[in-house]
């Protein structure tokens, strides 16, 4: 990253200043004219001279030396014992300690140190150095202009640049590390000689990767284990599932056999809440959800074919959402057909595992996440919009405006209930703050000219972490991942924000329920009106039919009666059989 600054100053502001003194005149040299040399000169005609009013400037460049950081460690072992003492033998150690404690010099040194320690203890008792003078006060950031500051850019070190397809932050907030999966997901667009490594970056040493992960195929997704920051799970382009342990090398510790894996790229996966912390599940566009235990990746523990309830079409999955606070067995799937499926892994029958379906997107659902403060509300990102849903309603309660370019991802803020982020194909990141404004994003940042492909925020799922919600990493199609720091106004919860956002969500939920009830009532009225119209039509048709029959009978009787009378036979009365009274039995 090229960093420069231009310093501008006049010549009199630097260098050694001239010192002038009075002294008598002195002839330094005397050059007499030489007429013979005059004949050797040629007069220039015309003469062009440039005159400039601005002072002449000189430009110099300076660059600081780049600092390279390395992580090194050393192990402390017990030492300092005399040769005749074996520290592994408890009896030798106890005997030597008793001998030292009886030494007069040891007693004097301890007595001397007691005075210093006692003075420091009294000082700490008198002054509480950990006292918070303004505890409970909340700073008001509503008046400050929101901003996001770029800290550094992680670039794919491979010569053939690949897109940053997935980003996962380490659950250990003190480490400040993020894992980035690099891949080219276009069909038959992988050039020969392309690297298959993905990297873990350290925020404090961004010049080179902290660790690399080698795989037999491209890594499409990677996720840190929330219970162990050394273990990561990964989904591969060829459908396999792998898990890594940074303490055991760069290769996968275990890998699922390809015949037992997905038939399409594994686009997303997540860890499940379990006692062992070794269970996870993966999704793919082949329409299957596989549950795995990393202690035995020979075959999936369970599987689920994604079909809507009552439907026969298999839906391909591209994103997954799992939060234990919403239920340890509940999860949601975002499909490439634009449908969001609510699933339950512990349903009584396989057909009941796929529950409600939410329709609304016109393209793949690239991102799906529950609100960390209100789990019954969740957000989906796809096509040109981001939509906020409620579990009990089939229509979105809130929707962003339609953008001019495709949305490729997004997530909620872990520290503010009303803030969420979206990334777009034109290289912009939008920050939406529903606490202040719902119609437009509060902040739009032009990250790069390339399409943005991945996004994640530090501390996702850990709202109690004081460092959460400030650092965001945005991945692009050229392999760059930009690390940005958000201002306090976007990371610190505002006064009364949580109840305000809850009231807003409940208000919009009631509005959607009222609209849904009104639409249902209109549909029922239309059905009843159609039924009445059908009955009226049937009655009119029946009446018309009866009238036609009676007219035909009258004409028939009239014609036969006239012929009979002409032949001298009996006379028939012009009475319809329908009008003849019944005889008494």
C-alpha cells in the first residue's frame, strides 16, 4: 500500500542561512575584454525567453522503511537449581527449600521486600486505580457524521488472483484474526496453475498471511469453530467437507470422501450447538443438507433433501443461517430460486423437517441472518433488495428500495439492533440505520471498483464483546479484502434504541398481519360473489329451459288438437301436463 505526503516549503526555511558582514572592497579577479574573440560569436535572432512569476520549486521524495512483524514464542522451564538437587524429586526440592528458608540472608531479603510491598498495598487501598469516574454515562453520537475508516487491505498473494468468496472472524477477540476463502466460482473458469490455498490474516500484521490452508480443491467457505479458535471447517468446490487444526499443519486433518459428499460446490456451512463442539452441517446447490461430525467424516450423520412442503421440485441451497438462541434444532436455508425455507432437524417425519416457505426474492438468496437482539426477525439479501421478515408472516415486514445493481451479501450489526450492512456488485458497501432513517442508507462507502463478493463483521454472535461491531472485512472479486473500522455512532448502541427498534418491528408486523387479513377477506368476498353469480346463472338457465318446454308443449297440443277436431275425434284441452291436477286415489 503506497502512502505518501507532500511537504512544501521555500528554500529559506531549510539549509544553513547566509551570514553577511561589512568589509572593505577587494578585487577578486579582473577579466579584460578580448576583441579577437568577438569575431567568433554569432548573434541569435530572434531570441525566445520564458519568464515566470511563480518561484522555482524543487521536489524530493522520501519513504520510510517497511516494518515486518513476526510471531515468536519461547517456553519457560524450571531452572536455577544446584547440581546436587533434582527438581523432579519432591523430597530433594522440599529439603533444599527448608535449607534456604533457614538462611539469614534469605530472611533479611524477604523482610526488606515486605516493606516495599506493604507500601504499594496501602497505596492501592487508598487510591482505586480501576475506578470509573463516568460509569453509566452514555455518549450521544447522533450529531456526528457517520464514517468508516480503511485500516488495511489483505491481498491474495497468489499470482492468479481469485475472489474472496467467504470471510470468518476468529471467536477469540484478543487474537483479531480472520480467515478468508479464495476461489473462482465460475463454471470452467479456473485457469491452469491456479493456487488452491486460502489464508488466515492477522490484523496486527497485515503484510503477509499468518497461516495458510491447503486443500485438494478450492475452498468456497470457511468457518471458525465458536468453541475452539484453532479449528476451522471448510466447504470445497468439488463438494467435499474438510476441517483444519492450525496446530496440526496446513493440510486438512480429515476430509469427507468424494462419493459421500455433495455433487455441487459446498457454498455454505455452519457449526451446531453440541456438547462436543464437533458437529456441523453443510449445504449445496445439489439440494441436499448434510450433517457431519468432524471426528468421523467418512459419511454424513444425516441428510435432508430440500423440497417445499407439498412440492416435488428440489431447491438448491446457497446460504444457511443457524442461531442457537432461536432453537437448537431450527435453521434456515436460502435457495438459488429465491425462496427461504424454515427447517427443523428434529421433526417427527422427514416431510415435516421443511416447514414454512418465504417467497419474495427474484434471484438467489446470498445472505441470511437472524437479528441477534430479536431472533424471531431475520434478514435476507438477494436480487436488488434486502428484506426483513418475521417468522409467523409469509411476506416481508420491511424492504429496502430497489438498487440499480445486484446485492451480494449482508449482515446485522452485533452491537446495534437497528443497523445492518449490504454489499453490491458496483463495489459499494451500504450501512442502514433503521433507528434514524428507513428509506436510504445512512452511509455508503465505495470500497473498490470491483464487485464485492464477501462480508463479515468482527464479534458476530458475541454482543457482550467490547470490541465487537467495529471492524468489518469486505472481500472483492480481485482477491482484495478491505479491513475497515466503523465510527462510534455505528458501533455503540444509542439510548433507547433497543425498545424503539422492537416497537418498530412490532408495528410493521401488525401492519402486515392487518393487510394479510384484509387480503384474505377480499378473496373470500370474491369467492362468495362468484358463487352467487353462478347460482343466479343456473337459476336463469333453469327458468329459461322450463319456459321453452311449456311453449313447445302448448304448440304441440294446439297442433294435435286442431287435427283431431277436424277428424271428428274428441277435443283435447289446451292444458299442460304440469298444470293437470292429480286425481284422488
